């Protein structure tokens, strides 16, 4: 049985920028994203790196949020994608929520969600021999402007 995994846009965009989006599929098989993440990456991001990759990935599935009031409450301190990703993870009883923003991670953990970041995913990808060098991949991620949160 595959795990339920929700992703925020930072992970998708960052991995696309370094041509490593495939690691998500290799590690998890399927990823769910809320509408706000799809909108941010594919619609607002049209023409940017990641938009077409996410749009055309049949293993990334867009899901609608049911509890819009909870999303509105989280929007006070978080972005729309992060807020919807957290609520979708809660609604789906997700095994993992992929978030990189420190405040969003703390909020998700307070709700009892299991959070992993892009760096942890890349470490797992390296351990599974999906990428050649963990350190070089982190450097690549940094070079494309990815912001790392210290947790």
C-alpha cells in the first residue's frame, strides 16, 4: 500500500529547478497537492521551471480542500499553498507532509502531522542511490535560490 504524501510548492519548484523532481516519484510513487499549490506552481508559474513538469506528471494529483474555514484561519500567518497543504494533510490523514517553511512546519507539527523537508528527501534519495552526491545536490539547490529553514 502506498503512503499518502502531500507536497507544498517549494519542494516541487526547487526539485524542478535542479532537475530532480523524479526523486519524489521514486521515493513515494504518488504525491497529492492542494489546489493552491497547483495554482502557484502551474497557473501563476506558467512559463517558469516546474510548471509544465508538475502539470504533466501523472503521479502528482490535485485535491480539493474540504475545510475552507481552517485554511482561512491558517492564512493569517501562512501562504495559501502552505495553509492548504497542512489542511489537506490533516483531511487525508497523510503519512507525510513535505514543507520547507519553518513557520509552516511548526504549525503542521503542532497539529500532529509528520513533516519532512526537501533536504531530508534529497538525503533519502542519496541513500537510495537516486542521486550521485547529496552535497552537490544541496549546492545546486542553493544556487537556484532555494531557501533553507533550520529546524
